[in-house]
C-alpha cells in the first residue's frame, strides 16, 4: 500500500500540499533569520509529497515552543486550513478516507512543525 498509496497521493493532492510547503520554505529563506525555518519547511514538503509509511513524532523544548508560536502566526494557520479543507473533502468518499486522514496528519504538523521528527 505504501508505494501505490504514495503515487496516488502525489497525483491527487500531495503535489499541491508539497508545493505549499515549498513556497512557505522559499518565503522564510528570504531572510537570514528565517533560513532554519525554511529548511524545516523543505523537510516537510518531502513528507507532504509522500506521507504513507512515515510517522511524525513530537518532542522539543522551550525553543521549539517559541518557534512554533511564531510559525503559527505567520505560516501555520494557512497551511493547516488548506490541509483540513482538502482532508474534509476527501473524507466525503469512502475511497478518499485514507488520503483525508493523511491531510489531517499534515494539518497537525502545520500547526506545530518544530520539535517534530519524521521517521
């Protein structure tokens, strides 16, 4: 299911999600201070293109919390809204439920990307 799921995911929504994360990464990389944030966005762009077979583990400390608060205000809410909207649309059909659940996983990640590790 992993390979086929990732291929179908990429064709029917993953490319759009990956482009959104990539655009956010490019915008963050415009300033020197935002480069670490942009690099994290590029990591999650790869995850959002091919999410099946990968898990996200959350951790981190005070530094992650502060970065997550800044991220949430600047970029997190639009990415989360995009993922939730696409996830709800996909969950309207039985076939789209696994893809919708992956979008909900990405929505949570869009709200708290720092301190998260993808395995």
